[in-house]
C-alpha cells in the first residue's frame, strides 16, 4: 500500500480487516471479521463487522461496525444497521472516518441506540490511525 493511502483507496473489506487487526488486543480477544468476502462469526443472528471473543471467557465481549464516508451518506440506513446490535449484550464500538464522530453520536442519541464507544480513523503518510472520538 502506498504512503498516501486513504480510506477511499482500499476496499471496505480491507478496511474492516485493518481496523480489527489494530483495534483488538490479540492477547485478550480472538478477533473475527464479517465482510463481503467471508462471514466468520455470527452473534445472535447478526453479523457485525468485528467480533471480539474473550480468550478466557469464550464469550462475545465486543462488536464493532466500520463505517465509511459513503456508508454514512444515508444516516437513516446507518441507524438501521446499528439498531440490531443493541440486543447483543456486548460492548458496541463504532468506527467512523475522522470528522464524522459528532454526526454518529447525534444519530445514536436521537435513535436511542446504545453505543459503548465511538472511534474515528484516518490515514496519513505512515499508516492507519484509530482514536477515541470523545474522552
């Protein structure tokens, strides 16, 4: 991948894989990804993009959805994707492009969608960066 990689230059599947690899602590969780190429782990009939299973507990401890600027163009459709995650009894993380945190949070508050943490990501010359949106 070139030094000037952007989220628009990689596929959504690759973005999911890269965020899962960077965001999930492999010493604590086994990470599974669900994307267009392969669905590795269902959770109560849902296929969130990222599923973290505790290595000790063997329970689903966290799930994550990876959004792009394109997938957030229709916020109502995004809410329909996120709403079913509320029933999963796991921590829910939303990964959105830098600059979209406030919109995602406002949508979740308006639609009463419980999210454990919002993370934003971006690319610079070096790599993919992920940080919490709100401290």
